[in-house]
C-alpha cells in the first residue's frame, strides 16, 4: 500500500490561474535533504508519524534511483522558476500494519480503524507559520503523484493522498483513491475506485481520471480564499497543465480562519464502515471501523467438517494464518492408508481419533488457536447446534447426505459454506450461501446421485496432492471472506491435475426461487431435524468392504486363508487373474497372477478361460466385489461351452489378504 509522491508543492498567489511567479512554499526535496532530516521533521516537512516506527520507516527519500516528473524539467511553464534539470528527489510514502492513528501520541487514544502516514507543509518548524502565508488571496497548489507497482494499493479502502484540513477535520479539497468510506456500497472495490478524484469540501467530485500506473500525474488546484472557489488543472508526465474544471464555488467551506488548515500530502487509509449503521456510528471510526485482517482472523471461528484429505490442509493453513478458533468434526480414527493425503496425521497417531490427531498437529503449528474436538457423528438432529456457534463452515466430507445437510443448515443459519471435493485426479470448489442471492448446494444439485454411483476417496482413490490443492483453496476462501477480500461473486472452480490448464472457473447465477432450501419457502432449522438425509439420497451407501466379505453361494468363493493354502499346494497348476486397474496392479500383486481389466474380461470371457478343464481359476480384486462380477462372467462362458471348470473368487480381496495372511502386504 504505497504511493510515490513527487511533491513540487509550489504555492503561488494568483488572480487568475497560474499568472504569478511568486513561490510561497517550495515542497521539493533537495538532494541534500536526508532521512535524518525526515526523522527530525526539518523544513519543508513536518512528518506526522501515525505509527510506532520512525518517520523514515514510512517515508523514504529515493535520491537519484527514481526520476521525478519530467514536467518540471522542461521550460513548458516559463513563468515558473524551475530549472530544466531536476534538482529534487522523490518521496515514497507508505503504510503498513504499524501505521495506527494515535492522536497526540497517547496509545490509549489509538484509533485502530485508521492506518495513516502523512506529511504536513511547514515553515520554520511549524505549519502555523505557513498557513497565513499560503492561505490568503488566491493560491495554486502543485503536486505530482506516481504509483509504486511493487506495493499495490488495496482499492477496497480509501486513500486520501493530498488534502487541506481545517481544525474541524473537514477538507477544503482533497485527492482521493479507492472506495469511499463515507458512502459505502455493497460491492467492493467501489465503482471508480482506481480513479483519482479531486473532491471539494462537500465531497463533490470536481475531476476524475484513471490512476494509470507507471506514469506521473500532475495536478494544480487553485483556491480563492476570499471568493471561496476552486479550479483544477491536470496533466501527465511532461505535458503542460491544462484546466479540467471551471472555477467552481466551494461555499460549504467556513469563511475566514475557520475554513483554513494544514496542507497534508501523504497516504491516509481509512476504514470501511457498515452501511447499516447509523450516521453517528459510521462517523465513529474508533469503535466501528473495520479491523485489520489479522485481528479479524484472530476473532473468527471456523468449523471444519472432516479431518481427512481436504480437512487436513485446510486446518493447517487456517491455523497458520491465525484463525482464533477452529472446530473439527470427525468420528473416524487414523489409519495407515490415510497418511498419503491426510497430512496432519502420522504413524504415531494411527489408531487415534482424527480430531485429536489434528488438534495435536495444530497446537504445534500455532498454540494460540482454540481447537474444539467434536467426535459426534454429524446428523440432522445435532447439525444446527454444532454449526450455529461458528462464522464459516468448511465442508471437507465425501458423502452426499452430509453435503446436503451442511448446505441446508448453513442456509438456515445464514453462514457461508465453503465446499470442496476431490477424487482421483480431479477436484471442485464452490462457496455457497455467500450472500442473499447466492446459490446453495441444492440449487446446484437438486437431485442427489444414486448411492451406487458415488464413491469415497478410499474407494475410488485420490492423488494426495489433489486434496492438498482443494483443501488449501478452501482455507483461502475462508480467509478472504473473514478479511473482507472476497469479491462476493459465486463461482464453481474445477481442477484437473492432468490438464495443461488445470483450473477452470464457471460463474454461477442467482439462487433459484423454487429451491426447497434457500428459495422463497426454504427449510427452517426445525425442518432440518425432521429430514432423513440418508433416505433423501437414496438410502445408505453400499459398504463395499462388507459386500466383498459376503460368502456368496456355497462353493463359489474361497477365503484368503484357503487361497493361501491353494497357492502353496497347487503352485503352477492354477489360473490366477487380478482384475484391478494396471496402476493398482503395479503397486502390489501376488505371485503367479496376471492382470486383466474387468471390462475386457466381461466383454470376452471366453478369451480368459484356461485351456485345460482341470486347471482351476481364481479371481482377485482389491475388496472382493469386482472379482465376483468377473467370476460370474467366466462361469457363464464355461457353461455356455459345456465345460466343467472350477472358477472361484477370493473373499475380501487383497485387503483381506493384508489383514489375515500377510500384514506386510501394501494397503492403499
């Protein structure tokens, strides 16, 4: 948040615009003016430090490293006694988090709604000596401004770059950038936030022009202190100043000394206020100004539902960012197969509740964070109670009933819901209930998918880095919302790890009036507790591990221990087929097995029957489900060709093998 301010500030008494040669105040920084002069507030500057650091921390003299505006290096205005060669240096005026406005230096009066650094024109160590000289008759105030692109401005805030401030705190005129805090709008940055605006005392815009980076913007403002009028001239770079306004009344300025004040040039960042507040509250920036981002994070509370592949990276970065309170909902325990993607857990916490494992990791990252460990199984009976005490909800789950439950509850409680999803090489991110017109999850997906058509990360697999990308983006969304940096536009972000352009974004429309959750007749909190979300989503999702362990018809399947004995007794005389995908087969396989894709086997089962009828065939897969399909296809093919073959599949698949036969066999 830095602006380069090249301050010519040659103040000229004039009857008409720029017709005199008398310089009342020369605000140029000569090359022999040093940082020590700044710290000591030597003429021509009284450096008003509004932070805890020295003056030179906020205002730097750039010497010959940055060229001043070329306008004053050419004899374009012959009546001005400026040399054709620059004999001045640029001042860089900046703001950081220490730039708190502390009136009178009394910390007890610190106004945390402000961030401010400004310089006041002075003569003989006091602005009071200069005011009678420059604020009588007609004066022309010259100044030039350039942006420092290395430290861009935050245009959601207001910056008052140059102004004359009477004792009542008003401005005779001012140069403003950013979003006005006196007239807040629903969308930030406000329209025209990137434009320079010359304002009169009543905050009317006299002149407006884009703040184009990389060039000098030259201004001259003529003030007639007797007639109380203003006029503005403007140019860029070396072009001559030209009038951009007529001479206009500035009658709201009090007449006489009450309407005069100190000439400030610098950067004053003002807070945004709540437009719903009363005018008195909007003016009370001490108590009602927006706090800085870090303080907002400290005072925020976020509930993360799911401490798995998405929840772990989200929690990690939220804790590191300084979020004051984190709630974690998960009733599951850490397994060794989780560790490739659930980065808060480790081998020492295997078997521990995930919420406790995550809490231990968070305390190492940031011991000041309050962590709420919630081991309850989230359901329609307790969702409102669990969610209502948090500012933002993160959906880091992988099942449809919980997604609908979280979305309905977030709508009922008017809380943003940051939803992430990841499977295999793909991910999605969307923030629901972001504002009054934002869609909810039901708007996007009014009908849930069939339970058999969906799967978890454990069932379908996922690249750990994919969950890391989506989880980090969920944390980023939450941080943007908390700190007021979110643009409040709802988009669906789609991520594909294997694409050369991995991110795609789609802007979403307004919410649907007929939506049963966020529409006109939306669900109320009481109705949520009466809804069976599992049945709404088509019933319980199949337990593929449990299904893979069923014994099936008598003699159609063998246990892993029986299969182990068969391998030892009939080595070389059996046909063992593994129907897992090649990528999984390469990770681990049993000896004497050959890899055949399931869809290839089902399409042409005859091709995979053994040549001899006495050769037994055994089918393997990961959990014992696909193997049943393959075995059934081979049996039908054998029956169709009147062959009497022994075809069986292995109960529980390789997962059961690693559990009951060989504990060193990889689990994934």
